[in-house]
C-alpha cells in the first residue's frame, strides 16, 4: 500500500499497538452499555432502559468521530474511485463470504460469548442492535481493522497485513481459548481476510464496508426468517 521503506521503530510500533487497543475499546464500549440485565440492576433496570440507549448513541458518535479522524491520518494514499473493477471485486468477495458462512454456520456451536452478548443487547434494545449490526459495525470495524490496522502495521507487505488483519479480527470476535468455538473463530478470521483483501486490492475503504454490510444484512435477514 505504500512503496516507501518502512522505518517504523519499536517504540513507535508499541505506541501504535497500544493506540489500536484503545481505539478498539472505544468502538466496543458503546454497545456494551446495553448488556446489563434486570438481575444486575434490580429496581434500577427500568430507568436503565430509558437512559442506556441515549448514552450508547452518544458514545457511538464520539467513537465514530475519533476512529474517522485517526483513519484519515493513517491512510497516506488517496482513495481510488469506484469503478467496474471495484464492483467485480465486491461481488467476488461477497460470494466468498457467503460460501464461508454456508460451510461454517452449520458446524458452529449454538451459542458463544459474542452471540450471548448480542442477545443481551437485543433484549434491552433490539432497534439499536439491528442498526449497529447492519450500519455501524460494518463502518467502524472496517475503519479500525482495515483502514487503521493495515495502514499502521506491515504497510510494505500486503500479504502479511491482510492475514494479520483477519486473525486479529477473528480473535476479537472469538478470543482463542480451550473453550473457543473454533469453527466460529475460523469463519471470522476468513471473513476478516476477505475484507482485508478487498481493501488492499481496491484502495477504497467503502468497498470492504459494502461487503461487510451485505454480510451482516444477510445474517440479520436469515435470523428473522
């Protein structure tokens, strides 16, 4: 993505790792506000249902602004306009994502920590969950895991950058441990790699956001049918 020699020093690299983790937390915190239950809050639960969505939306706006500003500084090249080639790549990537889901979903466990957290959000505010899943997540996750990650780490080696982006993306959705649903984790790693490849090939963050959007939209649609 950048033909210049990467002279990133260890201190700057460590700073970027810490900054990336903080940005990830900033992206995750808003929705986590809506994961509390009546068992956790007792009599305060009713008030919580009134104010938590507002707090979540405000935090999402703040997180979105921060991530966008960081991304604009991180991406040193000018985005390539959408063209016929871009749409072909989006279509091919979408087919690959669909194939991955078609193969892996039947082999996944019935639930996992990530799914359980989303179910808690759904119980508290289904509208925000659907909006987050279809609109917010594709935008913020692509800006973070592709737009920022791939412009901060291994800039001069697209293959490593794409693979690591996918692995990190998979890990945050399904942290690797003895109890991990490895099929679910694999599906997220493959999804992340496909999305990273789209960004590397098209040089336009909107392309991988589009693929991510289609994936999440179809997942929500399948869940409703």
